[in-house]
């Protein structure tokens, strides 16, 4: 096949720039997928860390000068944020208890709220104090006659 045969289907300069712009956005998605796929036991903390990193990456690449990148980053970010709302609600405590990530995935403003949520959950599972216990049942013993 000659170069002339391939030329009509080969990307032009503008199309190459579009491809490069998309690669900049999508490369971290590839790494995130590879990381989660290679982990034998991905934790909620891992997932929180990856989502948080991807949203930060999309924030950094919402460059209005690069129209393609800006448009794609906005759409991706909106989708990730909608997922993040659900993930954040369901993984707050498990993310806190993850020994590898702890508070790394929480904004400073969210940390106190997350810790308070953990304390509230702990209160639900904490056994009552001795003075809070209800009195034991009184048992009556009857002597049996044999």
C-alpha cells in the first residue's frame, strides 16, 4: 500500500492535536483502571483515592483554550462528580478505616465530618455502660420435691 492510498484516512494536523488532547485526559483513566484491575483486593480507600485523583486531574485539564479538552473534561468531570456523590456517601467510614489511605482522600473541610460520622457509628456498636444496663431478671427458685 502506498502513502497516497493511506493519505485520505491518515489524521491531519488538527485531528492529531485532537488525539493528543484526548490522550492527556485519558491516560490517567488507563492507569487507574490498571491499578484497580491489578489489585487482588482493592479497598474503598483505593477507590476513593483514585476517584479523587481523577477529579483533580480533570480540574487541571479544563483548559478553555483547548476546546476539545475543555468540552470532554467538563463532561467527564460531571459524570465523575455524580458517581463521587454516591461513592463518598457509601465509603466514608470504610475509607477512614483503610490503613493505607486514612484521611488522604478527604478535603480538610470534610475530615472533621468524616471523623464525627465514625464516632457516631461507634456509639451504635459500643456496649452500654454498666449503669446503663437494665436490671437482670429476677429468678425465683423453687425447691423440687422428689
